[in-house]
C-alpha cells in the first residue's frame, strides 16, 4: 500500500463519517418535524427546509471528499515519492503524522461548514431583527475560526510535523547520544 493510498483511505474514512453524521442529523430533524407540532398544527415546510439545508452541505462535503480523495491524497504527500509498496513498507512516523494532520484539518473544515451555512441563512432571513447580530456573531466567528484553523492545519501539515519533531527533541541534549539517534530514526 502506497503513501497516496493510505492518505486517500484516510480521506474516504472521514468522508464516510461526515456523510453518516449528516444523515443522522437530518433524520433527527425530520423526526422532530413529524412528532412536534407547533401552536398552529404542524410546522411549515419552509421551517423544515431551513433546518435541514445547512446539513445538506455536510453531505455534499462528505461526497466531494470521497470523490476527490485521490487528488487530496496527492496534495497531502506532495514532494515525496510514492514508490513504497507493501513488500517493503517503510513509512516513517513523520509521514503518517503529516497525513493525520491533513485529515484532521479536513475534519475541522467539514465539521464547521453546516454551522457557517446556518449562520449565513439566519443572517439573510433574520438579520433585520434587533440585537440579532449580537447573538449570532460570536457563534459565527467561532465556526469561521474553526474552518480557518482546519484549512491551516490541512495546508500546513508539513510545518506542523516539523514543529512537533522540534518540540519532541527539545530535551534531547541531556540524553545519551545512542538514545537520541534511535529517536531521530523514527
């Protein structure tokens, strides 16, 4: 199994998680819509569509992540040879950490998308209410920050692995040289 295949598999696993999370949330909302009438009888269909619409983006992101997993895998391992096969699998911990940071960044981006879309819809429909932006803005800023953090982790995975290696090696000067060499080879 090559590095690209491992990275692609990680993207596909997170896409399955996002799709299942979106289906679960939409099923819960549909169940709520059917079982909880409001004061005038049943909820309006527009209310259901406004509640479900943000989570459709979760499904779309999961499907797109699955479809483009090979291209994303190439971005995750850019600049490295992909010639490692199962007969002589010697993937180093640094390479696995880089792939995992990339997948973590994709998770943060996918997890924040429904909330960002929901905030945008609320701003569009309810933006004229008094003090509405005062309650919406802190949540929207948190979701946008999570998306930006995810994008930064995804695009900066190589630098984060280097930072992690530097932090690990900070106390190495007081250890014996043979232990330092053993840890550097990992």
